C-alpha cells in the first residue's frame, strides 16, 4: 500500500475554522486585554494539558463532535523550550499546532509530517509501521526565536521569530479507532520544560486530562473568556449570499477565528427553525480512509476527513450535532442525504436504513449555522472546499461534491422521500 499523498496546508487566511472558530468579527479593542489575560493564565498552569475542548466538556465555538482538543498554555523566554514526547495515536488524524496568546496560528505539524524517533516508524506516513505503540514514538520541540516551518520536528513558539513570548500548544485527535478513548489508545504526550541554562523539568500531566470529561482550571476559564471577547454578539460573518430564509452553502465572506486548524476548510449556511420544516442536504460523498471500520489511514482516498455539523450562533457558540463521514449513509450512487430537524419534526423515513442521515437541529430559539468540513484533500482531488477561493461560487468548483440544500416539510418528506425536496 502506497502512502496517501495529502495536500498539506499551512496556517493562513485559507485555513478558516478549527479548534474554536467563531463566525463573527473580533473586537480590536479587546486584543491587548485578552493577550494580557492569556499571559496571566500561562503562569497559573502547573500541569500538562490543563484544558480539553470537546462537546461533553468545553463546548466552545463549534467544536467537531468526533474530535478532542488538548490545550497547553506556555510562556517561554529566550533560549527556553518545551520538549513533547508522544506516541502516534490510533486515529484518523492528529496534529500539534502552536498559537500566540490571542489564538492566532504560529506553526503546525500534521501527523504525516512528524518524523519518528530512532527505532520507531510513523503509521501515518509508512505502511510497514506495525501496531506496537512502543515503536510509534516521536519527539517535537517547541521553542521561540525560530521561523515557522523550520526543518525537523520543531515548532516555532512565537510569531516573526520573536525571542520570547506566551502562547498555546494544541494537540488535536480526530476519530480515534476506539471512540470511547479520545487519546487514540496511547498516553497523552509528556512535556518537559527547559529554561535557558537550566536542567530539564518534567511537567506532570493534569489529573483526568486523558478522560472524556477532561480537567478544569485557569486555562479552561481563559478559553471561555477568549471566546466571549473575540466573538461578541453581532457582526456575524455571512455565508456568501445565503440567508436563513434562502440557505445555500458558500465560503464565508469574512472570517475571524480563534485557534484555526490549518488542515481544514469549510462551507457554511445559516438556518432558521420553523415548526414542521426540515432542511435536506444532498451531494456526492468524497471517499475517506474508514479507520473506525479497520481501514488503514493510508488507504487511497479523496479527503482525510469530512463532516456536516449543526451549530448555534450564540455565546459560547456550541455545536449541536455532527455526522462524520463514517457516520453518513451513502447510496449505491455514491450520494448522501442529510435531514436536519428536531426530534419532533424528524420524518419516520429519515433513517440510515433508507439511506438518510439525521442530524439533530438542537435549540430552536436561535439562528443556527451548518458547517461542511473538508480536511486534507488528496493531491489528485480537485473538488474540495480547499479548491474554492474566497468570494468564488463553490458549486462549479466542487461539481457533484457541492452540497445542495433546501427546506422541505416533514409531511412531504415522509410521503415522498427526498425526491420531492430538491433545491
């Protein structure tokens, strides 16, 4: 089996949503105070991975329900560094990304870019890595004063090669092989802090950091505050010409986010609830490595991961529900049909045995937004969201893979199925 050739995208204006992403414009007046508070939070942290973002714990700013995000604040002076000793997880995707104190990306390494330690192999990069976690080890160094994208397993800790500064290190794990184990069957990476001229000091992992519930503390509090400060009500980003009354998927006109994931890009559309009305979404399903059902992550596929998520546009901008690629019913024609509705409005025939994937609408007293996520397109796949430029109509670019959406009544869908609910 040949390794998949993924298009690797560095953090940029093309990398829109990520760990905590906000569909609003940030307030410039809050930048300095937010950075100061972030720096204060760093000094309060005495253990590794003190905050976990996932819907069951910190449901902040539209997290993906099939992913978990561990966060480590840091403050590093000139000559300081943090050494990350980890094991590649059994999962669809993992990455390490550094951000400045305000959540802007600095540097990133996706799983297939992380070189293994001597005597180990990277299962995201080579087919003969085996299954022994002891032979899946890596070491990454986080340090200030270097340029992003430096050679080797190094991450820049500060933007513009500043010699010192505060920031956040984020570990992402998507779709662990065993869904009840968010770390992907391995321990969280151990962290060692080394001050200039000093001896290395191990940072103990926070209690319950690897559990689905995760820890609480100053870092978790700071993340909540960052969402509030950088995503105040108002100035919602529009999704092309789409409106809640006439939805259609588009690349957002303006983007502003916290901790953007450089390996994802999105389409969005707002939705508005009305009793008895459902949203129906149809399109061609990209292929993916179905790691949950035993396929190798190196299986030839068009995307590493994709999903459709329903989210609430109100602080703290939680996700209501997602359907990942492996949770989506796909017909013999290679197409999917989603129904987004409340449980009460769910048509009786909106079920996977009928080739329909149901997504819970969530609360009905607020406008919501649907997000279609595309991660790491293959180099020979040219119908991904990543191929659509800002302001461009994604439909011609994505072709059959573009998600068509329309409103429909529960009664019509129940009686006639999705055939009568077309955009």
